[in-house]
C-alpha cells in the first residue's frame, strides 16, 4: 500500500516544519521507502542484516513504522522470525489506521507488496539520510530561536559551542553509519562449535585468541575497541550478528 492510499484510509498526515519561511515545506521523509524496507524485512528477515548496523527505530518518520521496525528487531534478536503472523500479537490492540484497516492487516499489506530484499540497504540508507536531514533542521531551528531570543547567560559563544557539539555528534553518527553500511571485510573464523559459540558471527569465537595486524598508525587499537564496544552492547558489527 502506497502512502497516498494510507492517507485515504486516515493515516497520520505529514508534519510541517515550523517557521514562517518553512511553513509551506514538508519535513524530509520518504514513507514509501520505509514501507518497502519493512515489507522486505517481513518477507525475508535477512533484509534486517543489511540495515541493522546503521538503522534504528527513531530514524523512521512514521511512528507506526518505528514500532514495526523495533518489534521485528527485538524478535530477531531473540532468535525468532518476524512475519506478519508472529508480529500480529503485538499489534492486535493497536489503534486502527482507519475503520477499514487494522495494524495487523497493514503488516500483511506491507509483506504482500514487498518484492525483493536486494534494495533493502538502499531503502535503509534513504530512511537514515532523511532522518539526518530532519536532525539538521532541528539544530538549525534551535540556533535561529536561540539567536532571536536567548537567556542573558546564554552567550553567543556558548550558542556556537553548543551548535558545534550537536553538529559534531551528528557527523560522528553519520560516519559510523557509513562504516556499517559499507561493511568490513574480515577473514572468517571456521572453528565455532557449540562449546565455543561466536561472539561476532564468522569472526570471533568465545575463548579464542585473535590478532589484528596492519601497518603502524592504521587504527588497529581503535578497531579492536570498536569491536569490543559492539560486543558489549550486543550490537551487530560490520553487518554480522
């Protein structure tokens, strides 16, 4: 189902950026890309592997899509499958999209309209990039508001430093997402057994000794710390579980 059809069914309308100059502009988003990605995931859960390294629920514009993605992600982390049938239980009491369209029915529609997971990563990147643009809009609006009407103790220098910090954090997340999106090439580990399960699938097993080698100042320490951080947080690394 296309977003235009959801609008006819009474789905939430598009938000509008606040401000006199931006009041006629719609917040950057692409709900069809969100629908295509969710449909691909519901049809083939491997699609989640292609985006879970950089995409999070809050990157979706539509609140319902955020819930669908988060529920599917949690089910997959528990080793279960995410399909319209397995997810139905979690949305049976959700408010209907319209008198003629419940959320469980919408899940079925997303899956029915899905075609392939080949483009899942592209859809995910589109969703992420648009979320970044929305974050930039928020930072810009806050800068304008602060410049117009700021407290006495919030000096211009403090405003600049705050904006710089927020932009840096956003840029850092963008670089991290790009690294996860591009993927990393590793030599696969081949000795994982039931007694030595993977910490990072195909890469590091429990109780193993691993070597990271490369030229001086290539970033080996940062690589090892980054892997350790993802393992500690239970996050995917380079698209691997």
